[in-house]
C-alpha cells in the first residue's frame, strides 16, 4: 500500500472546519484507491500566537520541510494586526520552503455559479502560474524620514533571472502536460498544423515596468523558443488580462505572471469560477515541500456556524494528491466535487449551499 505523510495546518477561523472536510474526502479517496495517508497536525495560527506570543516556533520550518505535502486551512485572525500572521506564517513558509510556484486553476464546474453572462464551463478553464518567491513580496524596501512630511516609502520588486526562469520553465512544462498531449481547443488550425499544442500567456506590464517585465519578456521568449517550440507564446498586459477574464476567458490556456499581478488576477479568476468557496491553490516547490490551500481567507464571521463552503479545501486536497502522483485519485475527487455542485448544491456561497459544511463533505465523500 502506498503511504504518504501529510502535514495539516488548520489555522484560523473557518480553516480547521474546511480542512476537516478535506481530510474526510481524502480519507474516502484513500480507501477507494488503497492509499495510506498519515496526518500530522500543527496548531500554527492566530490563536497560538495570541497564547504564546510566537508566530511560528523555531522548529516549524525544519519540521514541515520533511513533508512533501502540507494541507493548509487559512491564516488571519481578527485580533491580530494585519500582516503579522500573513508575513510570519504564510509568506515565511512560501519563502523558506522555496515554494516558488503558486498554481491556481480557474475552472467553472457549472454555469449556474458564473457571474458572467453567456459563459459556461467550456469557456472558463485555465490555469494561472504565479511566481511565489519574488516580486513585490520579498519585503525589500523601507522608509526614509518616516512620520515626517518628507516621508519616503520604497517597496521594490525583485526579479532575478534565476527566479523568473524557473517559474517560466514550470509554466511551459505545465502547459505542455496539461491536456495530456491533446491540443488546447483555443488554438488556431495553423498553430496545430505547426505542431503547437498548448498556449502560454505571459501577463505583464511591459509598457510601464520596463525593467522588471523586460527581463520577464526576454526570458519568456528565449526559453520558449529554445526549449518549448510546441507551446504557443502569447502576451497580454495585466490590465488587459483582467478585461479578457471577463470578456473572453476562453482565450486562456495557461497564464504565467509575477507575484503581485498573480495575486490580483487570481481573485478575479476565483470569482468567475464561482467564488472563494471553490477556488484552490498550491504553493509548489517541485523538488521539496509543497503546500495546498483554499484561497479564501479565514472568514471570521462564519467561523463555527457550519455554513462555510469546504469545497475549495477539498479541491486543494485533490491538488495535493495530484502533486504526489496520485492522479487517478485526484481526478476522482474533482469528479465527485463536480457531481455534487451540479446535482446537489444550491449555491457555492457560505450559508446558501442548502447544506452544512459537514454535509457538503459527506456529499463529496459519498459521490466518490
Ligand atoms: C493569497 C493571499 C496572500 C497573498 C496574503 C494572505 C498574504 O492573498 O494567497 O493570495 O497576498 O499572497
Ligand atoms: Mn490573494
């Protein structure tokens, strides 16, 4: 029997509630596909910080490094100043575990949940590959003359050739593999005739950020032309990208972008796929320890009310299994989610699903 050790961080607010349902579904999948999943729980989060004054214990990073996969609920507590937990836990783990990819699939499972007129599941099915270790997120910068009328605040975007290139290569590889060798439906006949099977769109801002995205654009074309001639290269400014997400989401196959732009466009992506209740992501270190999470926050106002949608966490669990190489089990979970949202749920929004958090977990486990 194949055995996997998984670290679980429920975290704050509704985090533990949704993670419980994700584990329920993972266990159902494990039973069906004869896997053994061993969980180790960690209590990192706002409660622990308020109790101990420590954001992450000294040993945390070293311990988590031993796991190839981590399941995370949510980080963020109403009684803790914004930034402390986000930087001290989430961003610290992303950086120190070198999870340099943030992978966010945007897939609409049922037309009923889409806020866009005349768009359905065949139109909204793309993946955003967000750089996850650099850009505006490194904390580089500072204040001069803080608190005076002459105050200066500088926040720098860090873009290294190495960091950009490894992200681009991951995105090209992902685009190549995504359809299992089948050409992406949005390609023009001449692309297919020329042997191109996938499309990778670089989303940037080459008209204004003429240093950072100059590096990105050069690396994109160099790497693409040399090593990925079968992937069609496409470019869109980030502002136009948000426009196309609403107007023509069917134009996208895989998108690659920097940390900040990726943060912004994936919230919009989550909305067009049905909301935060369904949107999942993975913080990936292909050679190390990766962490999967529902992308919505800790939702304090819904905590303990049994109304939060656990499907984003369940989908994060599916991504986790896929990452571990259990692609059949991962696909089975996704199919069970699709069946549940198409046949049972009334809405994907908290409190409007027609079921409690626990019942939604049961529905998916039963569909499996
Ligand atoms: C996300 C979140 C985080 C980010 C926050 C909580 C630091 O918004 O995962 O997208 O900005 O990356
Ligand atoms: Mn975000």
